[in-house]
C-alpha cells in the first residue's frame, strides 16, 4: 500500500508539512514530508516508486538519463548558452508530472543592468500557452529595481552579488517549460542548472506557482499601488519584493508610511487584512535601514537618492484565499509640517492625512495628557500644517514596481501579460543604476583609505613596540 497525502498541499508546497495514511495512490509522496521528517528520516528514506531526480543545464539541456556532458569529451564543453538579442532560449522542457525544487543561474546578467531588466523569465505549466511566471529576471529572483545586492532569504538568495538562486517547490501535472527571452541589446551568456524530481502523480490539492511583475512610473495621488492585481481562484499569497524610486520633490521626507492591504474573497471597498505601515509590514519600524532576514528585509535604503527595495514572504504566516485576492500598498510618506508646506509650495502633489498632538510629551514619557490622533481626512477643520508634536503623514506619488508570488489552483491566471521593455527600462539607468554604481565606487574608495589608515596605524604600533623592546 502506497502512502497518500491527506494534508493540504497549500502547506506542503511551502513548508513540507504533510502527514500520510495508508490509502492507495500514486503520488510524489517522498517530496511532501513533515518538517521533522525532512530533517531526519527524509534524508535516508527510500524514494517513492516513480520518483526520479533530474537536472537541467547547458551540459544536459534535456535532463535525460545518461546524457550529461556529451561535448568536448565530457571536459566542460558547454557550461553556458549564448542567447542573442531578440532570441528565446528554452532552459527546461519536461513531460509528465514533477516538482521543480531549485534553480541557480549566473553569467552576463549579473554584471549588466540592462540585461537584468531586459531579459525575461517565463514559466509554463501543463502545456498552457500563457505563462504562469513572466517577469524581468533579476526582479523575479528577489533583486528589486534590477539591482544586485548580497542577501539570503527563505525563497531567494544572491550570496556574493553575482548569482541568482531560488528554492521554491513548483509542481506540474502534465509538463513544464521554462524559457528566457533576451529583449536587451547585447548577447547573454547564461550559466544555469535547474533541479527537479519527476513523479508518477501529484496530490489532488497541489497548486501551481505563479509570479507577476508590474510597475507604475508615477502612482496616482491617494490611490494605492497594486502589488498584486485582483486574481481569481483558490490559492495562497506567498509574498512580494518591492522597489521604490522616490520622486525628486520629496527628497527631504520619508516614503514608507503606507499600509499594505490584502483584499480577500469578495472584499471590495475595505480589505480583510491590513497592516500599520510599509516598514512595519517588513518587520521593522520607522525610518528603516538595510537588513536581511529569512522572511523579510530591506536590501537598499539609499536616502541620498530616495531609492528603496524591500521584501516580505508569508512562509510561516499563511495568506489563503478561496475566491479571489488583491494586494495593495498606500503611497504615503511622513515629514515635519514645515517641510511639507515647502514641498506643497514647490508644486509637488500632497494630501495631508494624519498627525498627533503629543501634548508636549515624547514617546515613553510618563504621565501627562493622553496623546490625540489628528485625522485630517475625517475633520477638515484641523490645520495639517500646524505642528503639535509629531510630523504629518501625507499621500504622495512615486515610481513603484513589485514582483508578487502566489500559488493558484490553475496553471494560468487572469492577470495581464508582462509590461513591455520600455516600461521596464524607463529612467532606470539615470535614476537607479548610475547613482548606485557611483555610491559603490565611493564606498570602495573609502574602504581602501580606511585599510591604508589601519595598516599605517599597525605599522606605527609595531615600530613603537620594537623601539621600546630595543631600549
């Protein structure tokens, strides 16, 4: 009797948390074990019948048994593909049922900003013509704004800033295809390997992985940015990475007061799930810096140029939906009232939203009168430019992009196709890549100076010690 999975694959797909009974079924049961089994008995248990490990790479592009390394007499003759501008390269074509588990890639994309936004990764399940995944390749791999940074999260990693990795289970029932499309102006040198297991069949409730990328070059004032437009079906929202290019007129203010809102199963005007601010959604507090965590992080916080990238993955705090889902974030900042008045007078669009009358108290001070909320949208008699303690939260408009990840009970979704190259590339060189590259060089020069100072100090200390010893 072969084990049949009885727990929800919504959990199994992300956490491998699944128990089994002794019902007869052909499944990829060895892949879906509970956490403890995954860390002990799973490592030495026999594979289920029909479970076969396959790797796809330029050295074995079909993943076929006994067909790896056939060029150059097996001496690393085809370690990468060369993809010309305008060309499409299949990097995985699999038949039947299976689960993609991991992908690694590197090459010219890692060192060429235009390729990071200009090369697209598409994934298709069960023979469908519409991709379930379609995104700029760097953004898909967790590098928001197409910028390379070192990080290691639950789903993605870039350990030294020159490679791309994911470890996400991606099941399919009747074939899978992964391709890259080179829409950049230069040829792509593409190293990769994709690891998957072939199985006889999947659990009935195993769902399909999807990813969607979108960008709004200038968000509408007082209108939330849609991280994930409305998706119909049953599934689980896995998370997002977001990139913000702040508008120049807001340079003296903080961008991240907007609340993330998740609309579930028929929610219309108001959401069921809502947080308290952008920085709170990614696990930190006001004025976030740069940090890396497994579930959330802030990879770029460049206040000099108003550039920010951040991520949040719902691995241990599941977000399920049964009919539909939409995920948004408010476009809201914070600044002192006098600065907001200057921003307004300079012609930048603003709508004051909230402040607080602190009654002269600082946060944590004992006693005193209760702090009072000042809700400017509820009470238009209040003067938002009169400072009574804290600064003011206000609606603003910025350039925002996001990649969202989710599982769905269908191999295709109702979402629109990926935005064209012009929308992905507009202003990126001038507003992001040139500025961050200059900052990296500046930091590198400073680090070199610091090293020289340290070496000079060490040399002086050694000479002093030698002189004292000689005396």
